[in-house]
């Protein structure tokens, strides 16, 4: 009898755990709030809080958090005017992150409005997918805060202090570190932020505002170009998704990987045109209802051309592919995020996740994507592997199954988080 009771108890625990986990899944139809803002893409929880007047009031009135805000303001105002001194004062220290995290947990457990944001945005968005586990919600929200603080600090490091990013050739500060222009801009940044924060008791105001401002001063809107996609470049295609009979096609989408342009005057690399023409030949066979073209504003350094947009125009102008059959993914900076960002589009728009996408590129590029080392690179650079590998179906094609972990924000990559 005791063994039977233990077995029943174990099954009940497993069942409740499964239900608990199911209640913490992201929602397919969730739309990011204010996707045109860089802070939305980089530190989503705090971008949501920043539009919640009730929660801002709660945070502003907490004595511990209010003291942190006041101390931070005083330290910045009294800091030296060197760019690194200003940048380091703007960042959250390890002690501040720990203290603030504990206070957020306390307030979270007391305030129903915090719990609503947790359910309606932290969970539903999937932006913190890898942090959502069987822990108490308060413990998860602390990890969410720590990730957002890390993302803000990372922006200040790279675009304020001049720390080298992962790819310095394309993602670095817009002017030489320590140059007169750099120093002047940081000094002016300090003056502006001191003016703005003089009577602001929000503990995150200075760091949050600095991160947004520094991306703007460096003209780094790469993560938000053409947003919201559902109202602009992808409106026609997204409108067609719900009418699509997926059983008619072996693949949900034919995904064409970009090939960065090598000069400022011609927005498509000749190699990209070859990739597009190769994909069109396959698309004519009716393998998928949509073509996804993926490539951001990457090459050459500080280019204003968005590769995916020009890939779309090429398909329309040269091959008369209807606009409602083309989805652009205009934010990816590398092959890793080509795949990750496409998986995000597939999930968020209710496209079947149990059906593969067919990824197309040059033979050498597909060799890379099909290799085990590519999964290792994804884990190293974006912190996850956003796909499962299917079959290699030709020199230029490979099947990949998208995974929902792709929704997770990468806090170390401000231009393609």
C-alpha cells in the first residue's frame, strides 16, 4: 500500500509540474509592445515597466530603491568628465544589482500588478525563455532583472566607454575611443542625463536613459528597422498566414540567407543575387508558401542599407514574386541570428513549428549550417541553438526545425538582441 501511495504521489507531482510548466509557455499571438524602440528589444521587462504608471509609482516610493536613485544621481553629477568615468557611473554595480534584485522580489510578492506583468509580458513574450523554470515567480523575476541590468550595462560599455563588441569590425563605437568627439559626446550626455534625472526617483532612470541615448548617438537603430513589421513590410504576408493550408507544402518557408554588400552604393552583393536566383528556382517547385529573406543593416560599417529589404525588392522586380509571399527579417547580423530571428517570426505568427523550414544559400554556407560546429557557434554567440537539424536536400538546401527558445533575448548583442 505504501508503494502504491508513493507511486500515486509521484504521478501527481509529475502532473502538477507538467501543468505548471505548460502555464509558463510563451504565447504564439503575442506582439511586443513598442517594437520600434531599441529598449524593447534589449531589456523588455523594464521597457514594459516604463509604461506602467502604477508600477513606476511603487518603484519610486520604495525607500531603498529611491536612495539608490539619489545616490546614483549624485555620483554622476560629481563624477569626473572623462568618458570612462561617466560610463562607469552610469552602469549598475554588482552591489546595486543584488540590492535592487532583492527589493524587486519583495515588491513583486506584495503587488498584484507586478504579477500581472509577469504573466502577461515576461512569460507571454518568451523574451526570457531560458530563465523560465520551475522556480518561484519571484526568483525568476530577479533573474529577469539581472539580465536586463546586464543588457543596459553592455550598451554603456560598448557605446559609451568603447569596450570592443563581439564583432568590432561592424558593431563598434562610431568614433575613435578617447577621441575629442567621443569625450565631448560623453560629457554632453552626462549634462543631459543630470538635467533629466534631477527630480526623478526611479532607480533605473539614469542607466535606462543612458543606454537608449548612447545607441541613438551612435545611430544604432539596427535592431528596430522597419518595426512594427506587421504594420509595414510584412503586413501583406502576415495577413496571408492564417489562410494558408500548410498540408499542401513540405516546408513552412524557403529561407534565403543574406550575403553582406561590400560597398555603400550597391545594396545587394552579387553573391546575394546568386542566392536569390537559386532560391527562386526551388520556390517555383511549390515547396513552401512563403520566402523569408534575412539580413540586416550590417556591411559595410554603418551602412544605411537593410539587406532583407533590398532582397525583397529584387524578388518582386526581377521575378514578379507577389509581395504577400515574401517575409523580410531585417535585423540579423550573422548566420546565427538569421536562423534565430526567422524562428521568432515563425513562432510569433502561428506558423507550424513541427514542420521544417528549408534554408537556402551557397554550397559552402550550407556546409557550415549543416555542420555540428554551427550549433556550437550558436551556443557561443547567441547563448542557444534555435533549431534542430533535418536533412540536407541538395548542395544549396538544408531542412531546419525552428525552436521556441529563439525568443530569448541575447543581452550581450545590443544591435541584434
